[in-house]
C-alpha cells in the first residue's frame, strides 16, 4: 500500500508540475506499478478502461475528418450574420454555438476552430476580441458538461458507472441549460450591452459569404450524415447492445472509408495518415497510464480505507457527501487537470455503493463529480485545456489574455454556476 501510494502521489505531483509531458509520466507511473510488484502485467491491463479509450479515439477521428470540410467556420460566420453582425448578438450566438458544438465534440477542438473565425469577425467589427473569446471558453466547458461525449471526465464516469448517453442528457442537460443561460446573461451585462460597431463595419461582416468557407461540400454531407448516425446510435445504444466505445470506433472507421472512396490509393494513404496524426495521442496514452496507476492504488485496498474515512467524516449522509464531492471537484479542477482527479475519484465513489444502498443510489454522486470537475475548469486560466488553447491563440494575435485578466472574471462566474448545481442536486435528489 505504501509503495502504491508513493507511486500515485509522485505521478500526480509530476503531472501537476507540468515540467514533463504528462503521457510519459503516466506510462512511467504505470510501469513503476508493475516493476514494483504492486500489479502484474495481466492485472495492469485489466485496469485499463478500453471503453473510454475507444470512445475518445473514435470521436477524435470523427472530428479530425469533419473539420476538413469547413463546417465549423461556416457555423461561426452563419451565426454572426443571423444577428445582423450586432456585437451583442454575436457575443451571445457564438457562445451558444460553441456550447452546442462542445456538447458533441471535445472542447479543445471546438475552440481551436471557432476562435480564429471569432477573431476575424471582431476585427472587422472593430470591437475588442477578449470578451468574445472569454465567453467562448466558458461556453465550451459548460456545453461539454451536458453529454457523455462532451468532456473526457464524463466519458470516464459514464464508462465506469455504466451511464448511457441518454442518462447524461436527462441528468445534466437541464442544469447545464440553466448555467449556460446565466453565463450568457452575465457576459451580455458585463460586455455585450455596451459593445457597439459602426454600420460600415457591420456591413463588411454581412458581405461575407458563409458558403465560401466550405472547403469540401461532399465531405460535409458525409460527415453530417455519419455524425447523425453516431448520435442516434448513442441514443439507442441499449437496444443495439453496443457500448459507446464500439459505436465511436465503428462510425469513425465508416467515415474514414467514405471519405477515401473518391480518392486513388496514394491519396487515400496520405489522408488516413493525416487523420491518425490529428488524434491527440498524448491524451490517449495519458489515460492508459493513469488507469493503471489508479488501479494499482485501488488494488492494495488503500481506496477502500479512504472510503471508510469519508463515510465516517460525513456520517453516511448522501447529501453531504454529494456536496463535498461537488465543491472539492470544482476547487481542485480549477487548479489542476481534472482528468487525474476524476480517475482517482471514480473507484472511490464505487466503493461507497454498499453504504448508500447499491449502485443506483450513487447517481447524485456521479452527477456531483461531473458537474464539479467539468465546470470547475472554468475557474482559472489553467483549469482546462480549452482555456489555455484560447489564451495561446489570443496572445499570438496580440490580445491580452493572461491568468489574472481571465481569472478575475471567470472565478466569480464559476462560483455562481457551482451554486446553481448545488441547488439542482438538492432539489432533484434530496
């Protein structure tokens, strides 16, 4: 137990320090669990949640192919023109589009695609880009919380707890809509209502042709069709007797095949290599190593001891336990990567099932973990990968987007969103 705890803590500290690549550290931590004798290789492999790995990989492949069509740039420009290029309207609608897209794709990809278009639109409107980029960061993390596939912590929770795509939509989307509405209202009051653009600047944006950013109309039609099938398969997964990971990989392979049918053999090879190169393998291998490290700690009985301590501290009260998980998840996710935290919390929560009456009684704890971990990432600039991605883009384009500038606005808004989640959990479960 001491050896496993030492390896776990050392891995987490090094990951948090951000001095070395996190995937390397996680794989080395997994190797240390095996070399030290805490786990043998067969047990280490059993600790890897391949459903999570498959779902992540499949969705990354789907996005990598779909983005080539220009669909995301089209959505951003189309949205701006739907509100006649009004800065206040653009702020609200681009944020809403970001939230919706983030519920279906990963957050980093969403902001990578929408941020450059947003910057171009704000330049043409001659308004400060920071409020728009800030609102999109917040919206991406909020929208990603709404579904099983929107954020990696949800993928992990869904796979471990056996929660379906529909379960996440029914359990989390109602409160996420409330949080998003609050976020849109807040950003409008802070920046939107005072933002103005000249008639000439708005006319310049309205003159742009959204269709011109579509680079491959055939791929666009195919990608939309395959994404539609994928979502339907997620919804009816129980009747299809398929896990989300299987659905994502099968649909990703289908889209790759359809994308390459119109190209000769040499071009197919180049496109496939390019697609695989766009997969975030750092995140994939980070998950693989992290699963083994946490499983090694769990296998020693250490997590069971922690679970007993939690029950004693909260006197076996489910409502208090859910509140503690919500707020601790939000606080820690604002300052460290939420993936390692969620990976450690999942087996811990599962161990609480007997004390609370079985697996079904744990539902409020799973929702508390998801809401805290996903929304807490909005709290500071380092709380989520999407935050840092937009900050890097902004600063490369001369926009001030540093830790203090972001956090002074984000932290209070995040606290309010967690308060709303707390009220939701109380009203729905207790």
